[in-house]
């Protein structure tokens, strides 16, 4: 077995240990839809919290929002999505497979069946999912599932401004589901039709936008090293003129080296006043403006956007953390080197034996830790096997309770990454783990 990280290994570990399951598997599965299992749910929640803290609580000028998934259909006319949010598609007339015209050579044989000259003319296919609100299925009830969370922020600009007394420059952050009828959904949870985004729109004075753009590029890249991602697995990719979205003045992707190659993880976009101005025009109300309290000047703010995929970040964190490590003696252990803050389980409490009061003592230690951390109690199997099970799900600490614990009140803390061990008084375990997690550095 090769030691490189492959998508097959990640998919298999995710299923085996309960991170991610195929949706509706019992009915043969639904393509491109995935369910997060017990550990995946914790991991996703922790990554969301990590982002939220970094993007709101650490800044005194960024506030949160949680907008509805369904919005007035005019929002998507104003944003340009009804007109522009499409991929050009071709069908092979021979095998009926559908492709994105920009991803294949339409003059060449079909990659599926080999037929030559068999493609239809490209047609634009809008990626927005639509449905009908209310009991009558007609055009009046047509609504879309939001294809991005950003527009919920733009249309609430005035509400947030008036209710939270923020002053420019300031940001609004939101995490939530978005939906796109993607044609090609492969590579596990990398690209799915239902996914989650973590977005922040930063409103600034026109003319200061380039400075803020640089600030957010730097800040977002640093965030990933704080999350413990290998710096050599991250890079910027600047959009060329042919890649720029209709609203963008400048755009950089932060890319990660996934098993299938370098791919986008997050976009940092300079959106100018495009969105606010369009909503001003399409709503017929010129309300999305800002009155500078110092100069009494009224203007439409410029926007710098940082837009990351939450579910795509889950995949990145799994891929970057995964290692098959060869141990002395030729044994191989699978370990996930998660940053402790996002690890689904922080500590495992392991009684060496199930008798002589050792298990009761271990249960007591578990209860003490539970109010602070997500802990897991495991008393079955050899201790080495229990350690391996925890390594494989990325648990940073194993706490072993033994006969000495009964005598002197200490327990053994074992580190996931170095496998080193140390005796620590059980009474100071909470503080010990808390400060050790704070000092965490990715090896
Ligand atoms: P791509 O080029 O991969 O289709 P995009 O440039 O359209 O992505 P944005 O609209 O900038 O993506 O969305 C911001 C982020 O949302 C992306 O960087 C990605 O992490 C995430 N994202 C976008 N589409 C999907 C999807 N279908 N599945 C999972 N995550 C997605």
C-alpha cells in the first residue's frame, strides 16, 4: 500500500469512522449528496466555530447575520445570477453524456464513448435550483435556493447599519447553506450541489478598497496556518481577465493541494459597489448607501469579499491531516493530525483495566473533563489498539488511568503526534489540556 494521500483512502476512512456517509445509501445513494456522521458533524461544527471566532469575535468591526435560504427572486436578477450564473453545456449525441463545454475539446472524440463530432451546440445551463413558494405552481411563486450567501448580506446592509451602529469600514459575516446544480460533481465532498459557505463582506470607502483587498488576502492566508494547514499546500491564484466574475475588479483564489491537484478553497474578491448599486437600482429604493459622519459625504461603499467553502474546508482539513506513519518495527499507524481546536474528540479516557476501582476512577475523570471538552471513554481492547483507534480519528490526547493513579492521583497523558507520554495530576488535567492546546504547533 502506497503512503500517499488518495481520495479513496479519505473516503474509506470517513465512512469507516463516521465522518461522512453517502446520502440515502440504503436506496443506492443520491449522487453528489453526502451526510455528515457523528465525527464529521463535530469536525464541521468546530471548523465553523474556528472561522466565526477568527472573522467576527477577533474583530471589533465585524458582525454576524443568518439570512433565509429563499429570497425574493428579484435579488437574483439584481445580482446578475439569473442572467449570468450558467455553464455552457454540450451533449454527446451518441452516448448522451453531458459535459461542460469549457472543460473538454468539443472538436475531439467524446471522452466517454469515443464518438467523433458527436457534440451538440453549447447551451447555457443556469446553475440555480428553483422551486415554487405557495400552493400554486406558477411563475408568480418562482423562487430560487440561494447559490451563495453573499446576497443575504448585501440586501441587509441598511438593517445592520441602523441596528448595530457600525461605522465604515466594517464587515458582515455569515455561514450557511448554498445550492448549485453543478454538472460535474466528483471528488467526494469537494463539489456538491448542496454545500456550506463561510462568507464575509467588508464594506469600505471607495479608494481604500485596494488597501483592504491586500489586508484580507494576507489575513486569510495567515488564518490557514493558524488552522494548522501546511503552508506548502497553499497558494494564491490570481484570476486572469477571462476568469473574472461579472462583478469583480480583482480576485485571488486561495488554492489547496488536494489529492487531485491544486484546487480553489476560498475566493478573495474585490466586488466594488456592484452589488449594492444593483440592489439600489432594482429595488427602486436608493437605501444601500452610507453617510460619512465626519465628512457628511454620502456614497455607495465598496466591498471586499472573503468566500470560503465550509464543506470544502472539511475535505481540506482531512486531506492535510492524514498520514500513514511508519513506526519502528515496520508497523504503520494511520493518524489525523487535526488542530486540537477542530478535532472532533479532544481526549480519550482509557482505564488500563476494568477492575479494582480503576474504571470508576476513570469515569470520574471523564465526567470532570466533559464539561470542558468533547471526551470519549473507551475500556475495550489492548491499550495499544485503543491508542490507534484514537489516532485514526485525530484525538490529540489519550489519558490512561492505572494502579498508580489510585495511589498518587496522577494519570498518563499521551500525545497523538509525538506519542510521548507524561504523568500529570488528574486534578489539574483541565488546565493542563487547555494550555497545551493553546500552544499547539503543527509538526
Ligand atoms: P468553482 O470554480 O470551484 O466552481 P466558484 O469560483 O464558483 O467555485 P465561489 O462562487 O467563489 O466559487 O464560491 C466560494 C467558495 O464556495 C469556493 O471557493 C468553494 O470553497 C465553495 N464552493 C463553491 N461551489 C461549491 C460546490 N459546488 N461545492 C462545495 N463548495 C463550493
